[in-house]
C-alpha cells in the first residue's frame, strides 16, 4: 500500500447542523432539491426520486414537524437527512451541499486517513491570558 496515501489528511468543513436547520425550512430544502410536491392537508406529497417511485404519494413532508418520510424505504428524518436521501450521499455530504447554498460552514475539520479521527480547528486562535 502506498504510504503517502495512508498519511494524507483531508480537510472537510465543520458544519453546524443546528445553525443549518435554523437557516433553512424543510420546504426550502425540498425546493432546493428540485422536488415536485403537492399540498395534501398539512403535508406535502410527491414522487421520491431517490426510490424511483411513480405513485406520487411515497414521499411525505410535514412542514409543521420539519420532518419527512419515504414510504418506499420506510425511513425519514430532518431536512439534512432529506437531502442525504434524495442526493444518495452521507449526512455530512448533504449538510455540506445545503451549507454551500446558505453559507453556514464555520471551520475546517482535519480528518486523518491513517487513524480515521478528526479534529475541529478553532475558528479564531485563543488569546493568551498574560
């Protein structure tokens, strides 16, 4: 195995999930993802493009709860999980996609490929107390 590859570090942005969820609504997320949803009472319903469904009611978004559910896969969650499901990527990648559109990335995180550990670099250096 190539030693140079094993010891390289990848820089991934730290994303404040709470700030992201405060900055976007689940409806805005659905629009950003290009989902065609129809109002059905207090819910939005539509085709789940990730599951390639055709019935039109498999994907349900409940704005009052800021939640979604896919009946095809029987899974749901918050707006970050929705982006991950629709884009078929990890929650971190989905959060980065959403943050990219609203600018909530706060600090880089360095991930060591050899150990799999990560550490957040501080946004501002700590001041000395002299």
